[in-house]
């Protein structure tokens, strides 16, 4: 397999981020959610304005997974006040790890996760946390395999549908 490159991105990749974000979210969740809820979520969460705010937030970082210079996945991590919930300065939140369906099973998600781990360790943080939908069995297996344990739950809204996310954490040494 060719080498996958993990690269930090900025505003110049805004449109590529919007494209990979919408595509991977749709591939992951469209089959099990209503079309209206998916459309509303994609429009709101992946608007150019919202992504610009996220990309310019100094407490968030985005990384692309590139294969032959083509974006095949991405990672979003949050520090401190940019975190969606805990807002703990001693923690890193993995908000998103997504890989194109055609590239799943090629360890690209693992490489993105390892990048998040490096970022957390470099910043001397105490733990990494994330939220994952309780019905996303593939993601749950992935995070458990990497040592994460569930510690709480929260509600994730997709349009008018309330879904339960498990909050998981990994204590760093």
C-alpha cells in the first residue's frame, strides 16, 4: 500500500474539508437516519462559515489523511474551551475521525488516531476523550481496541432526532 501522509491543514483547504466532511458523514450515517435530518445536519455543520470558524479557532486543529495527495480521511481535535463538553485544559477531545468508505480497513483511522495521541502527548495532557454514537459499533470497537473506556453519555442531536453518544476516555501515561 502507498504511504499515507497525515498533514495539518488550514483555511486554504476549506473546500476540501467541506467535501470530505460531508461525504464521510453521509457514508457513515445516511442509511440509518432520515434524509431530512441528514440534510439539515450537513447544511448546518459543514457550512463554509461554520468550518471557517472551526479552522480559525486556535484551540482546534484539523488534519487530513492523504493518499497519493488525495484526501481520504480527516481528524479534528479540540483543546480547552473549543471542546464540545468537558472543556478541560488537561484533556484533548477527538471530535472527528472519518475515513472514506472505500479506504476503511486500511489503517487510516488508526494513523489519524495516532496523530491525535501524539498531539496530546506533545502537549503533556492527562487524557483524551470523545463522544461516539452508541449505534456506531465499528467506532466503538475501534476505540475500545485502543484502550478507551466509557465514562458517561450525552445527547447528540441530528435534526429532530436525539441520539445517545457514549463519552469515552483514555488516560495518558
